[in-house]
């Protein structure tokens, strides 16, 4: 009996029972575009989107493909939220604090000065109220979010001159990753600049910038900042554990089958863990190479740290007064952080301090 005759006589129920037509359950092919805020040269942070796309394709058997586009290819690096919101693309890979100007609460989805470290951020997002609160907020922009990476605690940036006191920030033109840290640095006297990663080197080289922060040794070395600014400070107290996010158009995500939604969530979790592991693996060698190339690696003084903390608290209080969304999420984050700091003071901190003093 041929297949068409079987279908005619047995009906679809009979065909499914015999297993002759599994293609009935096959899902239609899905093709999405992802707009990144990062240049292709950064295989770590831009690469996180590529890792995600490969996982989606593999888990869907090639039925769900996502093309990844670097910052500026489809739209400006800082225009990706608008792109997702107006459905120009289905999704973006970016750092939420880039969009602080839209609403201060965006920064809380990534990093705030003296905020959570990477492990604490994952804990708040997954087992605290973080993801729930952030997605409630992102719904105002027609988006849903998934963690898409973390750099770990970043370095404090590259400077053309040594920072001996807080007064050295006065008048300094400094590239900073988001509007929040810009407001804090303004209180210290700096003049914040917002420039995509791919344009920082030229600005430092030309003297348009006096200082710039980006990520950490591996990425910074690839971009060559040590060639134009010799002083490399730590820690990046404004980015203790910045989360990189996948922003997905709500309607596009809702239109996916439950299987494909699960694939997206699982692939994002894989990319999130992979990025942090990659930075932890690559940063040590890059730092040693930078030191060998005569980079002056220096800590911010206690006075600079304390002045920065005070300025940060002032900005947070101002945001509490002007943004109810910020206030709601910020209060939850700080409540969670108090317990995290209490715990990390014991086993984690003591272990790390001891190991840092040993010769292995």
C-alpha cells in the first residue's frame, strides 16, 4: 500500500499511530537577526552572541538559526534597544547600562558602582528577585531578557597620567561605559564621554580622551590601550560583576514554540557561563604580557575608593527620588547584597586572601 492510500484509508490518527508521518510534528524553520553592541575584534564579549547562536542551531537541529551582527553593522552600537523595541531585529546582545539615559533602572540589570560581583549577580538574577524585576521593567520596552555573559570584576581603566588623589580627576575627559558611572565621575570632577569600544583607541591616541575604561586585560590588550595610556588602575569599582544581556522582542519570543523558547533559554545560560569562564582563563596571561610591556598597573588609593563610594551613594539617592522603577529594583538589590557581603566575608574572602599571599 502506498503512503497516500494509507493516509486516505487510515486517516491521520492511524498514520500517527504507525509512525509513518513524523514530519507532521516537525517545526517550521526560524530565522532571526541579532544586533550586537560590540566589535567583532572582541572574541570574548562579541563572541558570547556567536556561542549562543551556535548552541541554538545545534539544539534545534539547524531549524532555528540566528545571524549575529556586530555593532554598527545593522544599527548603531547604542541603538540596539530601539531596534528590538521596533522589531527591526528580533534580539540584541548588549550591556543594559548603556541605556541608562532612557531610564536609570536599566543599569541595575548589569552593574552599578559598588554593586554585586559576578557570582552574586547570578544569584540575585536566578534565585533572588533580579530577573523577575528586570523583566517587569523591560516589558515597558516590549522586551524580555536573559543573561548573556559576565566579565567578572573589571579593571579601573587606562590613564595618561598617574592618579595620586581625587583632585587628579578634575577636568579629565574619560570614556565610561554608561551614564550612571558618568554621573558619579562628574561628582569627582571628571568629564564623562560615551564612545563605543571600537573608537576608544583613536580617541586616546589623538588626545580627545585623557582616560578610558573598557573591560580587563585580555580585551584591553587586543585594543592596544597600553600603547597610548601607560597607567592601568584597578579595581573597576563601578563594574564588580557586569551582566551582558540578550534582549528579545516580546512578540517574537512569544511566537516561538515552547521547544524553541526552551532552546533560547538554555543557549543563553550556556553563553552566560562560557563568557565568564573565558575571561577568567584569558585575563591572567594578558595581564602578565601587559606588565612585561612596561604597563604600570596600580591600585586606586583608599582615599579615591572612599570618595568614589560617597559620590555613588549620592547619585543613588538622586535616582531614588526621580525614578520609581530604579527605587523598587535598587532597594531589592541592596537588600540581597547585604546578605551576600556577609557570606562572602567568611569562606570566600578568607580563602582568596590566603591564596593570594602564597607562592604556588
